C-alpha cells in the first residue's frame, strides 16, 4: 500500500504520521491494520487528537470504492439478503422505511433550509428509479447500514476490534456532486471516522466554544446542535480547524461535539472525483456517550446505589452530579475503555484487554474518579465517606465485565452477519437493532435507574 499521510495543520500531525508509518512498516497492511495502529501504536492520537482535534488520513485503495451508489441500490434487491436466499420468505418490495433511509430536504441544496430531512410523506416508495431521482435534489442517507450489508458490518467490526469498543455503527451519505450544501452546520454525539469511498466532498470542521461546549451529554441538557429545528449559526462555533476536500481513500477523524458542515460544490471537476457523478461516504461512529459510557453515569450510578431515593423518588447525590455535568468537561468524558484504557494505566496500552486486566483498570479508575469528584466540588459525594468508594468499585467492576458481553451482543443484534439480525427481514431490522443499542445494561441492575438517561434518544447517528 502507499505510504499513509496525515493532513492537519497541528504541529503534532507529523508525529502522528510517523507513529503510524513506523507501526505499519514492512507490512502489507489491511484495512483493519490502519485503525489498530491508530489505536495501539499511536500515543499521539490518544493523548493529543482523540476528542480534541480533527485530521485527514489518506488511506488510498484501502478505503476507496468500499461502498458506492450501486452497492446502495443493491440493498433494494432481495438477492442481497441471505434471509431471502435461504428461506421461502415472501418477497414484498423492500422499502427500508422503518427508520433506515431518508432523503435530505431539497431546500438544503438551495441554501434555503436548515432542517435536514424531508417529511416522510414527501418521500416516494423507494425503488432504484426513485432513489436516483431523489439524489437530484437531496442526499440519500442510510442509517445503520451495518444491519443491512455484510460489507458495512465488516467495516464496523474492524473498528470494533481495533479500538476495543463494543458498539460501532455506520451511516451512508450519498450526494450529487456540485451541490452547494449537503449538510448545514451541526454537531453529533459521537467520535467518528468519515470514509470517502466515491466522488468528493468538502468538509469544514470548527472548534467548540462556550456556546457549543465540548463533549456534550444528552441528559445534562446538551443536545445536538443544528438539528430538529435548531439552527447553529457560524458565529456560535469556534475557530475553523479543518477545511479539506475529501477524495476517494481519504478518512477524516471528527471529534464528538465539534461543529461541522459539508458541501460538494465545485467538486465534479476534481481529478479524483471525475469517475463518479456522486459523493459517497461512510460515517463510522464509536458509540460511547450515546450508550451511557461516560464518567458522569458511573458516578451517578454509584451515588444512587449507596444513597437510594427518598419518599419522593429523589436521589440528591445523583442529582448533584447531573447538575454539575454541564459545568465540568471531565464529567462528560467517555469512560477510558478499550484503546483509552492506557490513559489511566500505561500498562494497559496495546494489549488485548480481558479479565486479567480488570483489577488494574478498576483501581486506577477509583483513584481518578475520587480525585475528579473533589475537583468538581461534589459535596455530597465527598461527604459519603469510605462506603462511596466501595460502591464505586462495584460499579466499575460491573462495567468492565460487561464489555465483552456487549461486544458479542452487538455482533448478534446490530450487525447483519449476526445470528439474530441475519434471520430477520431487512425492513424489520432497524427496530431490533436500535432496541439492542438502548437496552444493553452496562451498569448493575440496582443502579441502572440512576445512570439511565431520563430522556430517550436514538443512540444511532442520525440527522
């Protein structure tokens, strides 16, 4: 493969590139190897870029053509699904309308609308002809393509393995080239790797700001910006961090909560995009905050388990943490699991994490979280005494032990190659997959109500 290259103005981009190239030197690197190198071999990615700075990684043929418009159109054909090939299931037209596929609002491309999606009533029955027609005025979005296509499931499983994160999903975005706007300024709740597989797309990524804070947590009142009727104006975002036109083979890392906008304007004439009329990209997301794997949830769970509720159903210890979360960025951090475990104990770097590493991680996390509670002024937490530390240890042990189960749960119920999802007709899969993401219990049953988000929102990346 060609030498990997990082595009980023940050001074440490060169170090990141050198670490990746050193890790892959002498190898006939495969797709998964690139992300394993990023997760394990690159200390700079974890310590300097993850959650903080975007960059573009040139991966060439490892990413280019992994998914195209023709691949997406094939999802409308029965022969694309094993469940039809191996059974006598009735072959009704495949619509993918149960939460899977939508077209963006036509007025976005005319810079006349901020709402993302057209009303479902405006979306015609999905046929190949209708899809091609829809692409003339908007973008075609497939949510959780991993539950429909084995190829997309394979992409997710590669990152699931590399980063040792249980839940990874992918959305597909296809737009006609030379559209002024394909997505207005907005934020997402996920760290994502966007893989340009066909055509070209321009990305502008901005820093967070006081108006758009880092690492949003939904149930702390920090919702996605620029969606569901909210308009995110440019002056609310921070400085422009990245302005790049992605060509086939390029991958951009997008940190959670960072404002971004996309366009395919003036891309048709670019040399790398000339072979297609469309821009196709995969947004592959590491689901952590959206499934409850953040610092505040661990603390809330432990506070609730020790303190319990009063006669009104209140737990003041958990409420204290909830109220503090918007004020303290470290409470909104994702739990350092998988590739992030080395940030609490260097001995956990670049190893396949298992039961034998539990004690090291748990004890390091107890020290870290007790110190953080003091730093954030959690008065009730600190007043609870030694009993609080013991409960915290129980919660962390449960989280660690749940991770391998969650990984298998995801493979079975979120990926179309799994033993559960593969047996379900495509138009019925989205409900099963989304339920699987919402319902997996990372926390002890007696503390789940304190960690659970009070408002239900899809953990799957959507517009």
